[in-house]
């Protein structure tokens, strides 16, 4: 009977291993899919998170590499989103980002990098330099010392120091 007891234990162990392996391959059921922050659920009369129902999820859909630059991975339904809910101060300490954008402070630059999911580095303290062109939108000879003259000009009829506007229509 020692032999019978051993085969029962072996059969029981095999059964438990089979059940264990079966559950290992099933998708994991989340307890609840939450919104990006509780403030997303806040209404004037209380809380309403009804749009965030329970969802089946995949173990590797939101892993540590899904969201970079301090983003928090959130899956709602079939959509994976990187939440960049940084609490930045309103202190004005401008910085220039490597993307050519000016930011009010370091935190807002980090928040933008998170939203874009791309690296944005601080190039310099202070706002980014502004193009010193005329603002006319005409890039030809913009900012250079060259003076360009159009081949046909109607401005030679303006006299006595009057200013001529070449691109005006039907004005004489």
C-alpha cells in the first residue's frame, strides 16, 4: 500500500501542476482600470468614474519600458496611454529645450518630453533665441544686409516722402 500512496501523491502533484500551468497562460484580470488621476473623475457634485470599467489586460502590455520620461502607463480597453500628470509649479525660470521650444521651467520641459515620448534636453537657461528676421514671412535675403529690388515696381510714383505699399490692391 505504500506503492498506492506514492502513485496517488504523484497523480495529485501532476494534477496540481496541470492546473497551475493552465492558469499561468490565462490573461490576468485587473482589479480595476483607473483613470489617469482621480481628478479626471471629479464632477461638481462628487465623483464619477463610470467610464473606467474592469478590463482584461495583458501582462506585458504596460511594462516598465512602455512609457519613458517618467510617464505612467495606463490601459483602458484596447488603448494604452502614457499619463504625464506632473505637478509643476508656476515658478518662472525659463529654459530652452533641444527641440527649439521655450519652457517656463524645467518641470514643464520634462512634462512635454513625457507627452511627446521623446527626449527633450535643456540646451540653455533662459528662453530660446528668437529669429531676428523682419517677420514679413519672406525668407529671401531675410536678415541680410542686401537690399533687393523687384524688377517692376509701382512705388516710384510715390512722392514727397510718402510710403508706398507695393502689395496693396486697387489703392492709388
